[in-house]
C-alpha cells in the first residue's frame, strides 16, 4: 500500500510535538529508544527515532530525556515557522510538547525536585529552563493518542494505522 504525507487536515497553524520512549527496550545494551514527531497543519514535519545515548535508570528518566531532546527541535521549529509565516516570533504561540508520562512532566516543571535527577546528565536539564521562562509548554497526553508511540515500539495493526493517519500519512489515491 502506498502512502503519502498530507497537510491541511486541521486548521491549526501551531507546531505541536509528541514524545515517547520505551524504557530499556534494547535487549543488547538495555538502552531506551526515544521518539518524537512534530506536526503542522495535521502533517508530520519532523520526526526522529533513536536509541538514547545514555542508559536511563527508570521510565521517568527515559521520558525526561526524550522530552529534553524534543525541546531542542521544538525551539528550532518555532523559530523556523516564524520565518515562513506572517507572525513574528513573539506573536507565535509557545511551542507545545505532549508527553504521556505525568511523572516526567512533574520533573520538568519542578526544578527543586532533584533527589531522583541528580544523576541525569546536565545537558538534559535545559528543558526546565525553557519551561520556567515560558518558552516551551509540556502537556500530558493519553498514551492511546500519542502519535510518537509508533516510533518506539511495535503496535497492533489497527492502532498503528490510526496513529499513522493522525500524523498525516494517508493512503495514496490514484490520479
């Protein structure tokens, strides 16, 4: 079956990110896979699925790491979208990342909570600064509708097809 990437299925002109990880999913080295997808106008414009560089010690940490990696992409896309649109960077809505881990969101929003994060590499903590300064928003999303889920683990066919459609991939029609 041929698929094509389509845009315009939503009227939203906001860049939205979705993150997910599979904790210790690699059987050889027990590293987690990070996955993120950014959409614009109902279609995927940026995505990544990659083994994390460090070994996460918990599911929360794996989700925190992918959110931090996605935050860098969100800021870059936010600046890029200002170059394409009629709005300035300051007029554009704050970039939003959706994460299905409430605990990871709590770690992001609470920089004082460091007993469980003091071992996490410093480079991943920049997401806290972005959120504190209101340059990024991280929101909870239900796992069942998180389109990044298909980048980190095998899914049942029906769920995979539903998430694929939500990221703007549709069956190609003959012309």
